C-alpha cells in the first residue's frame, strides 16, 4: 500500500486531514479549532509522505517528526500520525488501540473539558455557581476543571490583580500576561477556590488551570495556601499554553514545596522534551495533548516513562473535536495505571454531531464520567461526506474524492 495524496480541508473551525492510498483506504485526523492557519504547514509534508506505506507508521514519522515544534506547530505532525494509525487499523480491521499494545481498560475516564458555559462574572459566587453547573451535568463528571488567575478573565476584571505590564491585547489565543500578583489579588483567588470547593464538597474533585503567567514565588505561596482543599492539580503555572519551553528546574522547586499536585505538558512537543521534567520529578502530573505532542504513540511513550517515575498522566484535549476524541479514546485505552482521565472534547459546532460517524448519540457518549471504547477499525470515527459537503469551503471541494 502506498500513500497517493495528503489533503487538508477546514470544516467549521477545524483543519481536517485525509491521507489517501492506492488501495482505497484513507485515514483522517483533526486539528483543534484554534489552528485553521496551519493548513499550509500540514500540506508542506505531502512530498515527504507520497509513496510511503502508511502502515509503517514509525517509518513515515521519522521523515517528518523533526520538522515539528512546540504548540501550535506540533499539531501538523500529530494529525498526520493520527491519520496513519487510522489507516493501519483499517488495514488490519482492528481498532488502533490493538496496534498500540491492546486495551488495559474497557472504558476510559474523562473530565468536563469542553463541557462548560460562559461564566456570569468573576466573583467567588460566580465561580462556585459555574463549577456546580459543571458537576450537575448528565455526564456525572468525577472531576471538573476551572480556569483561574492568568488562565481566565480575572487578570483583567479584578482591579490591580498583578503588577506586570498591562497593555493592548494581542488579539489571538496564546498571548501571555505575566506579573507579580498583588496581595489583594492573591486573597481574591483564594476566596474563589474556597467558594468552588464549598459548592462541590468531596463528591466531585476540582482541578485548576492557572496560567502560565505566575512567577515562582507566587506559585509556591498559592500551592501551599490551597493545600487544605485537596485540589486535584494546579496546571501550567510557570509555563504552558503556547509557551515554547519547559523550565523543569523551576517546576521542581514548586513541586517539592507543596503537597498540592503540580501539572503541565499540553504545549510540549515530543517525548524528548518531557525527559527532564519526568526524570527529575519536576511535576506530579503530566498532561500532553495527542494533537500537539507528535501523536498518540508519542503520548504513550511519555505515559510509560512517567509511570516508571510514579508521575500521573492526564492528557489535554479540550479543543480536539469529535475526530480527536477518537484518537484520545484509542490511546488512553492502552495507558498504564498512572492514567487519571483525559479532557473531554465535545462538538465545537452542533453540526459535527450530524456529520461524524462511529460515536454514540451526543448525549450518550459520556456516562458516569466514562467513554466506552469504539468498536470501529482505526480511530473508530469518520466523516459522512454527503453530510459534510455543505460545510466545505469551495477551495476544498475535492476533499472527499477517492
């Protein structure tokens, strides 16, 4: 079998890829919805892949892996890897997880991820009402995650929240504010955490997506201050979303200063850039995104290495869409016992529920905070070409051609 074409179409907000072969099999993959600008970056890999056997996944990846980078540019390599595993599974007529070591669980635990609503304000009572709403959703999530501090509107809405520069916003996702947090801002953050925990009790756990933007001194003080509240983790305080470095030494100092688990990893590309983070025990939880790290096999290598160092695994994935959900389900079925849960991605637009096949009805995908494994071969999900055609751009009209 040989690859004959690599195609990219932007459907709704997501770049979708389709790798076509000379035997009629094809593989699909999805990039998260903030990255439609990556279409030409994905297509520049076409010449490297034409003529290769797509079922030799690692051989194909060795040709392109070195050309990726930290978020967002690892997404182009990652989505190609997903599509290759989709073809490999279809060629063997088995789910992709069978080719990645086989399942160790029959259903996969998830947390709320994209199941959220616009918060009504930034007061402690608004945060409490928001997490209470998340906890009351029919999916019965065992844990919910809330953005606070530099990963929320608090940095702008609360007067004099921090002492860093305050200027015109960049106008795109990933712009980072940073600065020493004021005493009033710090106490306000604590009030919000206390209100959320009072709303949730111990029936539903709470994780906090915090940054990046914190300096180490504030991060240590905050992690110690929330120790009585049994927070599941504090995420991306020092580096994180769209920050192209890891800073494991500072993370280690934060981690050893507190009983509160420290988490990072969604922006990191390749296992190599997790090595020091894991081997120095710099964090308690790693959270790579299979759509950014370099693919699902890359994520498994990190999970296994973390397992050997007693570090937990909670993959990122909130914006990865329903095809990305298929990739998450397949890889997380294979992960070792350090797996906690992945961040659940739902449809970014309602029409996705009508055009993606292979999944249960939207209101039945998550039950008791778990997703069943998908029975279909490859990633187990696909797109109905006829249903999707109304959402194709004119330039992508041939995307579904044989």
